[in-house]
């Protein structure tokens, strides 16, 4: 018989990993959201929900100073400019991205549940759907043009609160959310880590010299120019990198698993302002 437990129960068991990771995760998304935020309010009482838009820099004051200095002359600015040129350039049929997205400031709407297709629709997938609808070839995940378009769209969306929802009248949407949530809590790889190991159980602590960020706000600031990469990269690239770091098999960008994971994270971050593109170490 399947077991049912709320996120609150999971958090109470966070120091008992052998039990935590063995239990299936099924609970109401709004209950999950409320209880997770209560957990972080207890862990970081000095932070507001909006503070989590800055990721680890919300809780690491020393790192925040260096980050703010970089943001004065951000290395992602050329990507915004190139993305704007691409957004306004006509397709071969004479139409533009604006025919699909009249207002480019739409990053806060993604990921979203697509009822017609019965799956999670992320911004890169939506951009490619626009291209296909206008008889253009889709862009590879990742592709510089796709990243630049996302940078421009995110920039035009700054300050808008994430509004990802899980429709209550569509069990497929709830299933996608639950799959993303289960992925987040599942231990994997040779190190036997889960996403939650770092970003819930040990949020605010250090691993080597790095402070571990909280889950909230993890989808608010993408695409990101990572100093480690020396270039702009996608959220799904970061997911893949995390999997590699724990010596697990990485998944391709925009796979169903990673889109569902993004869906879960974005719903947890509902209401946090978009800050992308951004800089990270």
C-alpha cells in the first residue's frame, strides 16, 4: 500500500536520511510550499521571501559583496543585447518572436503546465515551439541564440514574481509536480546525495569553501553567467553539473525529468521576483 506524507513530515525527518529517502513523497503542492517556507523562516529568520531571489548571496554576506561588485559591470550584458536583436529579427516568413510573445517580459510565467500537450512547458521549449510554428528549425539545447533570447526575455521580466501554478483540475499536472519533487528528494550517484541533501538539509552550511544555498529562488535568476564556466549557461546545465558532481548520470537539457524538476522548484519559488540574467561563481 503506498504511503502518504507531507513535506512537514519530511523536514522533521531530515536528520534521519535512512527513513527520509525511503518514503514516497505525495502531498498537496500548496501544503508543501507553506511548510517548506516555514522551515526556511525558522532557518533564516532574517530573510524575506523576496530575498531568496539572490540565491546564496542572500545568506552569505561576504560572497554578496563580491557579487554586487561584478553586477555593476555584468558580463552577461552582451547576451541581452544579442537576444534583443534576435527577438526583433524576422523569420523567413516575415513574422517575429513578438508574434508568439507580444510582451517579451514573460520569464515569470515559465515553467507552466501545458494542458493541450499534457506536459511542462519551459521557456526554451516555448521559444522553439514559436520557431517551429513559423517554419524555422528548433534550436539545440543549449544553443547560444537560445541562451541570448532567454537572457533578453529574463531581463525584460525582472521584478515580476514567479507565477508557476499546478492546476488542481488536471491530475497530469499534479503527477508532473510530484515527479519533480520525487526527483529532488531521491538519493543517487556514487555519493548517495539528493538535491535536498545540500539545499534543505544543509542549506547555509559550507561544503569546502562554498556556502550551500536554499531551495527557494533557484529558478529566479537564469540564464546565468557562471565565472566557473566563463560563459552564459542554462538552469538545466546546472542541473546536469550537480548530477555529475555527485557522480550520477546526467540527463539531457529539457528532458521530461528536468522539466518536471524545474516545475517543482518554480512552484516552491512562486512569488519570488525574477532577477535573471545574473552572475554566479
